[in-house]
C-alpha cells in the first residue's frame, strides 16, 4: 500500500509538472497590463506583471476566511519492533478521516508606491488604473499563471505552506492521539480572483488551496512523542502569531500613513513653520518605522527554525521507512 501511495504521489507531481508547462506556455496577459499603463512596451509590461505578482504574495492581508479540507490519512499500524521494514509481513495500514489541507479566501492590499519601486514604473495616471481594470479578468488570469508557474513551484515546502495559510498547523492541531511520520504536499492552487483600485492601493482577492499526503501512527501510551508533538504545534503556532502581529502592525502604520497623507497639503502647514516642522519630523520618523524592520529578526529565526525542522523531519521519515 505504501508503494502504491508513493507511486500516486509521483504521478501527481508529474501531472503538476505538465500543468506548470501549460501555464508557462499560456497567454502572457501583456494586453491587460498595457490597458493599465498605456504606452508601456511588452518588455516593461512583462516586468510589471512579475513585480505585481511578487507584491501580491508579500501584500498585507485585510481579510481571511479559512476552511479545513478533510480526507483520508494513512494510519501505519505496523508493530513498533518491525517499523520501517517495507517488506515485513507485519506491515499493516488503514485509513482514517481527518484534516489534510486548507482552503482560503484572502483579501490582499498592495501599496501602489511599493509596486512602482519594484516595477520601476510610474503609475501617476490613477484614472487609467480604473479604466484598465475593465480587463481585470485577463490580468487576474495572467497573475495566477505567473504566481503558480514562476514563483510557487520554486519554493520549498515550508515557504509554500506559509503562503497557503499554514495548512500544516491545522493538520497537526487536529491529529488527536496520532503522530505524523510522513508528510508531503500533494497538490496546491493559487488563484487571483479579482483586482480593484482603491485609495492608492490595489485590493486583490485570492483563493488558495493546499492538500497534503499524510502518514501517521498512534501516539505511544508512554507519551514518548508528547513533547515532540507539542513542540511541532508550538512552532506552527509561532507562525500564526507572527502573521497576526505583522498584520496588526501594518494596520496601525496604515492609519498613520492615511493621517499624514490627509494633512500633507493642508494650508496651515505653509502658514505656520512650527506646525510644518512638527509634521515633517513625524513624516521622517514614519518613513523609518516599518513592521518589516521591527519583525525582521523574528522572521529570520522562524525561517531558519522551519528549515532545520524540515530537514530533521525528512531524516526521521527516511530512517523510519528505510530502516
């Protein structure tokens, strides 16, 4: 049964490879970009498309709605003394139903000023953005293909899991008295549904789904794995905490940005030098304050922690299944 499941996972990966090939050969969506930025060359339009795709992945979450995906999980019931011996007559497996992935609907905000820096293109004509988004279906399709075919496929599983809303955390949180001994992303999808212009930002609605292939075993009654399971869930929850904190800080900074934007051209600033200096000092301090800067050290810790955990989990799985 393990051999069949492994074969199935390899076939799934081959199917995904053909899908990505078709995605890369599909229409580029340059017309939709040129509708947003009239007169832009094909080369710059392609660069703009790549830049917007990247900014969407890095954008601030405004709203999120998650739904767990349920399915079959392989339960390895092999006696411990024979565990890992694929040809052992004692190998026994069954299926249990549980959480195997996550579907999400997320509203993302992309700052046009940041997009301009990344794309190295000025979007001064805001009216053209509204008119250009008449072709938003083509733009959304092009962005989806770009993100799936050029960005996500090159990510490691830990990065991909984070982009997909951390389905692994949901899986581990709902395992109960079971311990994961094998975990691999089976399939995933990232779709840009709509994009709209709003107050110097793009509001982007996306749908994502990610499903894992999972093998578990019963947690020993002596609790040998209890601390390990707790640490795995704790590591995943750290990511949830980080994203929540990051979004909260971005929201708070957004309020200050809106306040500064509202009063930057107020007549009283030119009439009163003291008020003007106070405003300029506040703007300068605001430019140097960002959630990314404050949280960069913690983010680096999480990235390295997950990388090490992923490597050690792979070592553990190979030892168990090939011991």
